């Protein structure tokens, strides 16, 4: 059987001039694989294997093992490790109920080709353990939808995909994914659009000065980078203002006026509130899409207070522009049903951050029962699965030996019915005492016997990532391991192994 992803790799190879196929030439020993695994785990330059000092140290520690040339490890051990990791990921995904995808892109200033990544996120239900794997990292002239679609099919997750995130419009549209799933908002993309790319609409002169104040400054940058850049600009301007007038004559293009300093400090306060909100609501292990709706609501509240304190006309223009952009993004996120389901199933949030009116009136005079809009959605949307659970329970009881059936019925407590009810689970879930510091994993593990249906749904929706960002970091890791003298395909293989080896070993 051909290695998983072999056809995909061959298709990319055929589409790139000068890309040579690398196939194992000899039987790879465990020691050889461990050497290349060390490079990938620690993101070391592969040329370290050629160093005299390293070889001398290695010889003293392992005199029974003979180090081979670097080309041997690249041409033989690396492809073997690559194929092993792909197979382990494929096997791991067999037990996954639902999988979410994150498409990322990055284009460095030094390279013409685009770097494209595809990662998958899912959860092991028994442990509520989030898992993720890098499926694909390639340096290609342009992304091919056929390549990505075949890759998803090869991993057996086409019918398991619950949603996908893309940080770039350049990612090709995969028709069946668009039809069968939901495109989810990218949290980092929202913040970058709201903050970094629109904040100076009414202050072009200030943006020009900041541009000239920072070496290699780019107008397209993340909100995190912008915060650091703005801090540097404010510090520089403060130093310039304290220098003598003769020096200032050469700094007119970059020196901030007193009003511009006030506006920049105002913008910096906005970014600080954004940072605080981002740090306040997070999971200790992983950042999930369930945080997007709450964080945007928190940001709106906090930034409204900041904007209301803006003194100058420029500050008010910037503040209103930011609030309008943020409110639009928040409203759009509220319309995404997959995102809303993830938020509802996160015990830190439940239905506290939804914009629509929760109460829909009394359903019956006798019951005096009020439901939230989202409770109705949950019951309607997952009714088919709820009915399936009941049928499976009933079928098990009908096929049980009579004596065993009586024993089971007599041992079942009236207060704990055997057949679960989604509606009652939702009511019980909403009554649970939780807060923003509740650990979702611990909560669902502790309540799995009381809330089995919701726990099953949580295992599908909570692994969805909040952002697709990360391709640039992968590229930087590859640069550490492989110098410019090697073809990009080898670097891509190192990146794939480095990203997955911690979770799957060698």
C-alpha cells in the first residue's frame, strides 16, 4: 500500500520545476530515525550533524553508533519518519467523531512562492483531550484545491469535517467543503482587520510618521506587532522631545507632535484593553473558537469606556471607527451556528454572551416554562441524534435475557432514568455553577454521567480553533532546521515532522 498522502505529494512535485522526489534508499535503523527526530523535536539546524564538536561528543556518548552524512538522513531517514507520522495521524483520526480544519498562508518578503498549511483539530471523547495535527505544509506557486481536497479524502475526514477556518482569501474554495460545512471566523483576522488595518483611517499623517519611524515597518501587520511598534514609536518620540532643537531639525518627518502623542497614547490604550481581554478568557491548554463571541462582547464593553474618555476630535473619530468595525464583527459571529454551539457548550460561557433576547415567552400556562432561543435551537438541531440514543437504549433492553432485564430495571434508580433526555440535560447544564475560570475538560469529565449527550457534543465542538494563524511560525521553524541551500520541498518535510513529532513520536 502506498504511503498516505503519496499521490498528493507527487502531484505537488510534478507541478514544481526542479523539485526532486526523495524516496528511502535503504532500510532505516532506529538510531538513524532517532537522529533526524532529534533535529525535528528541537528545531536544530540539520548541519549540526556535520559539526566536528557534535560528532566528537556523540561518539563519546554513543560509541556504538556511527553518524552518517547529512545527505543520508535527509534522503532516507526524513522520508521514513514523514510517512510514519502520516500513518499515525490517519489511525488516530479513525476514532474522531468530528474534525475542524484550519487553512493558513504566509508569504515572506524573501520568497515569491506562497507557504500553505492545513491543520486538523479534534478531540478524544473518553478523555476530552484536544488533539491537532499538521496535515500539509508546502511551498507552492499557488494553492491547488484538488491537492487539498485529495489530502482531506486520504485522511478519511471528508464526512467528519464540522467547519473550517481560513486566514486568507487566497485559499482555494473547496466546493464540497463549502456545501457541507460552515466557514468560521478567524479571531486573529478579526482583530487585525478591526485594529491594525483601520485604526488610522482618519489620521494618515500619523500613520506616515510611524511608518518612517520604524525600520522595515510594514502597513499590513498584526495587532500584537502593532502594539509593540507603537510602544517603540512612543518611546522614541519621548526621547526626541527631550533632545536639543538642533537635533530636532533632522527629525521633522518622524517626530510626533503633542497632539499626535496624545492620539498615539489613546490608540495604545485601545490595544492594551484588547490584550487584557484576550488574556482574560482562555483555556489553559488550548484556545478554542468558543472564546470568539465572548471576547468580542468583552472588547466592545471595555473599548466603549476607552472611547468615551477620548478628548480630541481625532481620538473620537478613531474610537468610533474601531467600535463600528468591532460591532460588525461581533454581530457576524453571533450569526454563525457552529460558533454559537461551541460557545454554548463551553461551561465558562454557556448562553451568557449571546445578543438575541433569551426569553421567548411562556410555552404553557401549566408548566410556566421559559426557554432560551438557543435551547430551542439545540433541541431542534440535535433531535435526530437524541432519538438515536433512545432507540439504542431500548434495543439493548429488548434483546437482554429476561432475568438480566429484571435485574437491570430493579437496580435503576427512579431519580436516575436510564434513557437520557436532551432537554433535561440542557436545563441541568444551565443550572451548573460555573465561571470564566472553569476548566472545560475537567467540567465535562466530572459531569459525563449526568450529561452524556452534551458531553458528546462538546467533544466535537470545543476543539475548533479560534484562529488559523501559525503558518509563519511553521515557516520560521523550517528556516531554523534548513538553510537556503536546500530545496523548499525538503524544508517542508522537516516542518511537517517537527510540527507532529511531539504528539506522535518517531
